[in-house]
């Protein structure tokens, strides 16, 4: 049966890989992201696109209206939008505390508000029973991220996953998150990763390789399958064992 799948951050990286996985099943996919040109060039067969800043309530309301008109019901909602803030405009001024405030606010907007606002706007449109809500966390939520802001914002999704799972469970809807480690071929780092850093990140895994967007997409696709219907309120790590370290 054809399902309606909404994917934020669907134009690149993990979101795009997930979009291709669902489209390959014949599902109808809606790609969301801030850059209309990127969404239009994504090349996902039959996909709809809607450009929006999901940290802005007005844009989220517009997305919800688009979903109501074009899809009606949402079978799978995947939150792939996010980032560490390094590609966003920097803080105005040179005061250190202003820079800290800016960094934490940006990360909260990118990783928490985008997911929470979209979920709340589409919550009543989730298919019941059988609806799926899937979040992207990070290995950083367990190990830190250097500055703390990115890791804290990803970790902030975890209690929301658990609360939402309890809230939506009676409607036959599951809620889970996937926490990737180092994933290559995404825009997360804003460019090529220095070879020394790449080797260190791969060296932390037990599998001896970097993760791919397809690794994470396959996990998301499985969590949305009937076979995962009794799995909810979980954070699944996809990092080749790196969270455990060596």
C-alpha cells in the first residue's frame, strides 16, 4: 500500500537517502527544506517539495496546509533537518557570552524547534494505527560535541521522543530516533573532513569504516515498516560501535 512520507532536510545527505528508500517502495514522498533549488534537484521519483524554515511557526503552518491539501494523512514523518550551526551566520559583536548564547540558540533552533514544531503541526494528521515518527539524534548526544551546544540540542530530542511515544501509542503510532555517528557524503561538515580527523573518527568504530547516508536511511526505513510495529520510545545507534569506543 502506498504511504505518504514527509521528510524534513530531504534535499541532501541522510534525508535524501531516506527519500530514495521510501520512493523505491512506491511511497509518495514530500521533501522539506530551506532551499527550494536543492529540493527540486533532489531527483526523488514522484516527490513533492515544499521550501520552508521549520524553525519559523508561520512556515510550519504553511507546510501543514500544504500537507492537508496534497496528502491528507501522514504515514511516516522523518525529521532529518538539523546541523551544528557552523554554516549559519555568526554572532554579532565580539563579546564571548554573546557568542555562546548565539551558538546555543542556533543549535536549539536547528535541531529541536524544527522537529518539535513540525511534529506538533502534523500530529493530528498521523495515520492511526500504523503512523511512524522518526527523529535524527547523534552520537554526540552520548559523547558530547566539543562546544556542548550541538550535543545538548540532539540529546534534548530524547525526552521528547519518550513523551511523544507515550502520548501517541494509544493511537497505534510509534516514535523512535536514530543516532548516527560519523557519516560521510553529507553537508554536515560543510566540506571535506581533514584526513587526520577522518582516520580518527573511523578508528573509533568497531567496523573500521565510515557510515553512509544509506546506513541510516535503511534503519529509518525498517523502523517505518510493519515489522517494527512494536518498537517505540527507542534511540537506535548507527555508528559502527563508535559510541562504545576502544
